[in-house]
C-alpha cells in the first residue's frame, strides 16, 4: 500500500495481535432487572474469588461465590433473593468481585 509516495506493507493475515489477558471482567445482564439476571466474570488466572452483593448501607445480602477458581469464564444466573431466601427490594445494589489481585464493583439496579 502506498500513502503519499511511501510504501507500507499490509500486515499478514496470519499475524495475530498480542492482547494482554491480564484483566478481570465482571458483567451483569440485564441491568436493571426485575426477576433474574446473569452475572458473568472472567479470571485470567487461578485465584480465590469472592462474589457478593451489597446494599447501599454496605450490608452483604448474598454471597454467590467464595472459593478458589481456575482461570476462565464463569456465569451465574440469579434471582433477587438474599441469603435468607427473602426477596430483595427494588433499589440500587453493588456487586463486588474480589480476587487475589484486585477488587471490582459494579452497580446493580433491581426494578419492580
């Protein structure tokens, strides 16, 4: 390919872009939700994982995960019940994923 008289070679199709996979991913879908939601997260390496939901006062309402997990993608389908099997009210909550290397918090909205 020529641009302004200079020649720039096209990248070869078999060349791969080196993308770092040293990140942790946490996603809630749908958000906001009313009855069920899907929580998806990615661990780049084996780690202790703790996944909890908190109310705006900082009280832990439910613990989804609390164990060592291998690297990979995990998916949890959850209803809106707390650890005592009671329905969580419509409000804003915080989903928190803790690993050996970092902590990620996402806002979750529960609708009527």
